[in-house]
C-alpha cells in the first residue's frame, strides 16, 4: 500500500527526532565523562528533542528527502564540545565522536526488536508499528554510516583525526570548515548515495545476523 505524504511524515517523525536527539545527547554525555562540561552547562545532555532540533536540518531537509524518496539526510544542532577541555584531547576525541554513531547502532537494534515483536501488537497497531520500526532501522543505520565517513566535521572525520599521526591529522582537521559544503555537493550529485548504499547493506546484514 502506497503511503501518502502525511502518513510518511507520521511514520518517520518519531524515529527521526529520537535518532538525532539521542545521537547528540550521547556526544555530550561522553564529553562530560572525559572532563568537558560544555554541553552539560548548556543543558544539551538531555533527551528533550526541542534542545537539539535545527528547523532546517532536523525537520525540513529530512522531510524533503523522505518525500523525494532519496537517502534520508539531516542533522541536529551540534552539541558543543570543547575538545581542549578533555583530559586527553586527541585520545578522548575518538570516544566523544564515536558515541553518536554507537547510539544509532543501539537504536537500530531496538527498532529491529520492535519490528520482530510488532506481530504480537493489537491488529490495529501492528502494521503502523512495523512501518515505524522499519523507518527507525533505516534512519539509524543511515545516520550511523553517514556520520562515520572520514570527513570533518562528521564523527568519522574526528575519529580519523584522533587516530592519525599529527602530520596527517592536522591537514584532515583543516577541512572541517568546508565539510558540510562538500557533503551537500556529493548529496545532490548522487555520489553520496553510491558511497552509502554498500555500507548500509553491510550494517543491515550485521543486524540480521545478530538478531
């Protein structure tokens, strides 16, 4: 059955909001654990989505990409992290950056379980719950894979900066001001989808094998 635009938005809204919200809160929580209180002091270590929503990146752009049927794309307001305040900035940056994609993987596992057990829900809820679970899996896998691309300011870029020797890490870190421009260009040229699809298939296969 083909869903209307309103039905698609209703199915995707909750998974999108929580995928992005938990992702950002995870960054803040891990930064606090390693000594940076910036996100905590700004009130950003919270599951309140209002604190993390970017009107364009969290609402408008994902809605457009869902309606057009392409790769779901969007972002939240980045949680402020002062890497200089971490106890070991270069080393701890890895864990702060990895927390977001890791949270998306955990949420993908959660939605797989919801899908698995949706058949036991009342008949009126089973189908929409299954659709929402499939949306939750897709969104979290896409956000996880997208954010692990080694392009600053994406999490994968920061992980790479943390792991690489300084002589390689510094030139990569210098790309950060242009990272989102590069990302938007590869999105609208279709190259981003070509990069992400094989990686998404690998993660989906891993989820199936685990559960």
